[in-house]
C-alpha cells in the first residue's frame, strides 16, 4: 500500500490505525514481558477474527485486563470473569477470557523458570529474528515448523488458544520473524534492529 507520504507498505493495511500499527510496531523485535503478554492475550482473542477487529478494541482490552499485568490477571476469579463477560467494549468470549487468565498463570511460571518470558520465547529463534524475504503477501505462511514447535511447548506448559497459526501471528507481531515484504519501507530498518538487541 502506498499513501500520500509515498512510502511502500505491506498490502494488508486497510486504514490509518492499521498503518500506524504496521509502521510502529509490527515486526519490531519486542523484549518487554508486559508487552509480550499483551500480544499473547490479543493474539488469542484474534483466533477466528481479524486483527483489525482486535486493534480497534485494543485500548478497551488494556483497560479491562488491568494494563495486561500478568500478575493481576493471574489472580482473576469468577467475579472478574463475570465483569469481563459483561463488558460490551471487548470480545465477550468466555473461553478466551478464561484462557487469558490461565495463560497469565502459565506466563508467571515461565518467568520464574527462565528469569523472563522474553528469555524463554526468544530462545526458539536463538535470540535473533528470522529474516524472511517475501515479495508478495501470498508467500507469507500461516504457520511454520518453528511455530508448530513453540505452539506444542506452550500447550505443554498449560497455555490455551496457542495453536500454531496464533503463535505464528505472535512471532510476526513481536519481531521474532520479519515478514514485512522486501519492498516495504519497514523491511530494512527492522533487519537492522536485530543487531541492536
């Protein structure tokens, strides 16, 4: 997609909010545990929906889930489940809400075991982003052997809604893989970021 600023972008952008997300976040190597947890929650809620839907409700999710603080979310009980189920500003799917809570608990266990969730998850790519060289959107995979492996490990650790497709979306969003098209203005800057982590 090109816009009035004439920058070439990946073709999945449909509106200014998606453009801002694409230009500022998508594919940038992320190492902050709170943000990684945020994407774990949002990616799970995205299952079966579009990212645009999630992005439009992101601020509402942030407020509803205590700023995506995994320690707070891990303590949620039935009262919080009911509160979230009655919140019309988020996606009211009880299975996904309960998954966010159980995933927060599993997230904290990983933090204790590995020192941080960042250390755990980035080990799957040897702590360096996978640099792909796609020239069209139809080349982007929905899942890979690596996302299969990570998905299996997350499930073994008690995570829910972490199928391989959801996990690959997480890897794309958090910069574990660079899936910007080679023609996109973000491709090279993000490639250079791997040397600064």
